[in-house]
C-alpha cells in the first residue's frame, strides 16, 4: 500500500507500523525450504554452507543465523545490525566499539 507505506503482506495481517521496513512473509521458512530442496536435488556438502549479506541482507543474515544455526557453517553480515527485537545479545553490546 503506497499511501500507508506498508507492504501488502503486512496490511493483510494488520501489522503495519513504523518499524515494518520489511515484508511480513516467513523468510525463515522460505530459506529452509529452498535449502532443503537444494540439498535433496544437488550434491552439496551440507557442512560447508555459508551465508553472507550486505546492508538489509546483513540484517537477514543475523536473523537466519539465530533462527537456523544448524544450516550454516559460518555467516558474514556486512553493514547490517540485527533486526530490532531479534538480537541474541542486547543491542547495547552489539553497538559497542572497542
């Protein structure tokens, strides 16, 4: 919905708000299904699956690393903090600089 600034998927669920910068689809389920399909169809060493993302993709990397830790050997988020409310540690620790 362009007028409200809310994605249609969020409007249908009535979850529009100032922090809804993404859609309301289940990204965890989508990634799990895609990876499962790839593992079933291709010869993939499942112990060597890596995840990398930049900016909003970096935020998704944080989320997927927390939600699907068994799926990835390592994750590399660039320029992306964890999603609000989804940090494994308090955001005050994430934002600290050495």
